[in-house]
C-alpha cells in the first residue's frame, strides 16, 4: 500500500458531499444526469451521504497484509464454517446443481466464496454503501478514481433497479450482498437466477449462487480442473529469485521453478505457467504449492493469495464433508 496522502479531518455529519458545495460531487451529478439519471435524486442522495473516517482507517490497514497463512486460515477454516457450507448447499441443492450445469463451477467453490465473504449471508456488512463509496471516492486519494467509478455504478444500479441508495448496507469498501460484489461487478455479473425479474444479491441466495458462478465463468473458469498442485523444495533455503504469492501476472513456468528447486509432486508440463505459493507458518516453515489456472480465477475475485487459499481450502473441506454424507 502506498503512503497515504493527507485527508481532511474527521467529519461524520451529512453534507460533506452536497453537490451545491462539493465540486467533485457536482461534476459527478452532471455526468450521471447526462446519462439519463434524475439530477434531483442524485443531488439529494449525495447531500445526505456521510463521510466516515473509520472507513478510511479500515481500508488503509487491511488485516491480510500482516497475517501469515496459518493465522488467516484459522479465521476462515473452522468446523462450523464447513458445516455451514454443507447446509447452504443442502438448502439450495437445485440452484447449485443448475449453476454447475450452466456455468461449470462446482457447488463447493460457490459455497466457499459466499462462506468466506459473508458466512453464507449472516454478515453482509454494517456500513451504508453510499457512505463507504462517497468517503472513498472523494476523500481517499490513493484510490479515488476506482471508488469514483464504483460510486457512479452504485447510483446507476440503484436507479435502474428502483432501490433506495440510502438504505443498502455493505462492507467498508462498498461491497454488497451475500457474495460481496462491488457495484460494477453487480452490474456486469449479477443474474436473476430465480427468474423473479429482480437481481437481488441481498435477500435471494439463489441469485447470489448464480451470480458467483457467472462471475467465475466470465473470468475463464475451466470445468473439472484442479486449483493447485503440491510442490516441494529441494534444499534448505527458499530461492530468492522466485517471486512467491503474486496474484498478478507474469507468473513462472514449471521448468523455471524446477531449475530453482521447486518441484511439483505430480508431473505437469514444464511449459505451464503457474503461481508459485509459499504458505508461511509460525514456526518458520513453508508449504509449497503451484497455483493453476482456476486458482488464478479465484484471485480475480480478490487479489490476495491468502484469500484464494482460504476459498480453496474451505471448498475442499466442504466437498469432503459432502462425500462423507453420500
């Protein structure tokens, strides 16, 4: 994370983003009004938004940047979360089967995403989305462009779906619903999977199931392929020339990793690009894995390798529990 630029002092009262006094908000209203949204409604909504310093504090210090794998794993991989995944799949068996058939994404992956994100809908966020997105769009310079686009997407989405932008709640970053979609992802990937005419990711688990599956399919999920391959290190020292745990390309060829002493436990092509993973523990040792294409697809949902490993591990344990039932 880059060093934060200076931000204005803590203010939690509404009015910070009133377009009559805030130039950025006024410019946004002008853009959205030109696209057909109601100027008066936009002005009223932004004027009622509230700057939240605690949102800036939260996004400035994400916990996962400071955790080892064993610490992160212990947050999400618990017996009750595995059992919750089994129950979620059981409760929505038909929707899961249809998602697998239409999108090729396994039910345990869909459940694991929703399980990690919101504990199967129990915890979908306590921040008003309008407050989160206005605060970050207008008062968080490191990512103001990104959150400005998300705020515009949110205002457009709520207008198109007839939703009250002042009532909807989500994460401190503005992620929404059971799968915690950002507004632009909601626009691009949400589907009306229960065919009731509404794409509702807050109250309709079936829509959330279809939308997660659609997200992965659109990002290139390959049906029936594994996520990772275990590997081992030849020698005592982790090679300094290998860039471990990177969620963004370029990655490394298997042959190049083998030359550095990282060897897969099963035979795979030396020309294959993989993500070299070194999962760290309190005692200083590492588990080595190679992330394959579908692991990369999970990192399109969240770029953290720890997140992708938590989803992978939870999905594996949910699948194992389901197999024990059958």
